[in-house]
C-alpha cells in the first residue's frame, strides 16, 4: 500500500490514554490515514454506528470494557474489521488471548511508529489479498481456493482467519520446503526488520490445532531453521 492507498483507509484508534490517542491520531494522519479516536470500548461501539473503519487499533487495558471484550463483541456481532491490539507488556498469555479472540496482530508498548504503520499496512494487505488471484492449492487432505477464500480438509470446510489462511497459503505454495521465521514474517505479516515476535509460532500452533487430524501431521517445525508443510508419505 502506498500513501495514495492509505488516504482512503479509515482507522479507529481505541485507547484510554489521551497522550497515546493523540500521538497515534497525528502520526497516522501524517501517514495519510483517515483517523478517529475513542477512549474506551463502549465509546468505540458508539463510534462504529456512524464510522466504518477499514482497520482498528485497540488497547488491551481500558476501563468499562477492555480490548479483549471489545474484540470478542465485534466478532460475535459478525464484524470482521481487521484489528491490531496494543499491549502494555509482552505477556504471551495476553497476546495469545487477543489473537485467539480474533485480533490480527499486536504491538507492545512502547512501540515505534514506523513499525506500527508497517504492521497496519501488512494487516490491510492480508485482508485484501483474497481478491487478487484465483488459485487452488493442495497438500495431502488440505485444499485452499482463493476464488472463495476457503480451506477444506477432506472436503470439510475449515474456519480460518485471514491471517491463518495467508500463512497456510504461503506454506502450501512452498510445500516440502523449509521457510524461516524471518521469511514468514516478511511474506505473511510484512515485517521486514529484525523482530523477536512470537506471532509465527502462535499462528503455526493455531493451524496445527485445526488441521492436524485424521492422521495428518504435515506442519513441521525444523528446529533452529523454521517451518514447513509436507505431503503425506504414500
């Protein structure tokens, strides 16, 4: 996404810290985004009645309704707007809970604005990628179809988030090849800088929970190298 694309992108920032809200609002306006703010989860739900964002930034620790409850309500109401969560600490339990509820990525405070913008653009790119091509891919019992953006396991539809789908797509495009964590961060999340993020490991575990069944265990960790998906041995 270039700046002209970002000018059309609406973003809702939800954070109870006025300083963080204003910093993000000003920085993202300079990056070309159409920004609005809310100071807690309830205010965000009210704002959504008149403002339809393309992406949301949601802080975890807020009064009245925290970020977890807000994301959970959005998803239960059928709102699939992409979400980047802000965490005051790199607690893996918090991060995993947010991703499980339906967030697309997270950033730990304090954060760099450049990294934040890159992550936002990567999330938006993932959410739009399904309309870019019509490709069917297969690995053993797993099939994915970009035309319908669906994944199946032995013809049973598997419910995947946009990020899970994109990660599976990249793995199958490179099946039987080992992909480093750095390569996956770049290809799936758009993170091209050095990062200690555990998001790849977290999403690999999600895919395994959904796809390792009926004897199939094709998603492998190559210790010290990365990950791969392998065709079952005949």
